C-alpha cells in the first residue's frame, strides 16, 4: 500500500474512533457520521485507484 493510501486509511480509522467516542460522550451527530462515511468512501477510492 503506497504512503498516501496508508495515510488515508489511518485517518479513516482515527476518524471512526473519534466519531464513536463523540457519540458515546455527547450523543449521536448525523453530520459527523456523514463526514466519516464520505472519508471512508474516499479512502476506498484511493486504495482501489492505486497502481498494481
């Protein structure tokens, strides 16, 4: 996995941890989860577009 894809994956997992912690502490926030889903989809796109 190239460096940019690995960085995106780390950011996505970190975002999931932050979104989960926020939801547990403060309650659900739809925009936060929407942003995480968009980040996850972009990460999937970066990983899928990487050269073989």
